C-alpha cells in the first residue's frame, strides 16, 4: 500500500477557468449592446408617435429656418456691397481733396500768368508762353476750370463781391468786372472769384 495521496480529480476532465478579464469584457459588450438597442427602440417610438400635424410643423420650422438663413446671407452681402461703395467713395473724395490742395498752392502762379497775359507779356512762342500753356494743360487734365466772367449773374457760391456799383442797366446783381478769377475742381470750389458787382439802381 502506497502512502501517495490520490488526486480526487483523477480521471475527470478539468474545465479551464474563465479569466476575470474576459468576463468583464463580455459583460461590458453586452451592456453597450443593450444601451444601443434601447436608444434605437426609443427613436422608433418617437418616430411612430409623431402625428401628421407634428411632421408638418417640423417641416414648416425647417423651411422658416432656411428662409431666415437666406435672408441673413442676403443682408450680409448687401452690407458688404455698401461697405465697398463707401470705401470707394471715400477714396475718391480723399484723392480729390489732395489734388485740390495741390492746385490751390499753385494758383498764385496762375494769377501771375493771367496778369502777364492781360499786359501782353505772353507773346506766342516765347518761353513764358510755353510754360503758361503747359501749366494750364496740366490743370485742365485734372478738371480745373476758371469761374467768374464779366456779365454773368452774381452767384455767391462762386463769387466774392468786393465792390457794389448801382446801375440802371441791370435788374439782377451782375458781375461788372473780375478782379481775381476763381477756380473750381468739378463741383468743389477751390477759390471764389473776386468781382465787382452791378446792382439794380433804386
């Protein structure tokens, strides 16, 4: 008789023990699948519970939302166009203001040329006459025009009256003589013409 102890499981197949980790993973998967099934079931219940009226209301709300988005987009586009127009307008106004300031600084030279011409000093073909021609051509290029002519109605927007002379020959205030010509750049007055004015005699 042997003293060795016999294994009580001898002759019986031993079942492998399931790893705790595997059990946990299988359990988690089952829980996730159960939650997904529950969500799908609830979504199906919501869809089946919507009445025709509810569906129409949702469709109308969707259409209103799309219409609001389109209106917002059109409004934004219009504001962008207006902004660009304002920028271009301001840029043009600034450019004209700079040109007007430069031309205004050159007006004394123009006055000297006008006086020289009135005294017969601008003889055609002389250097001074050529300078005057080029200077006037440059001014005209930018749209500078002379204002104030003898015989035209007096306009306080363009004329500065230095002398008033009563005259029975006029019924309205009329430029009698131009003492110093004025200049305008487009609609912008650079300098008013200094004139003598005939006023109707009382």
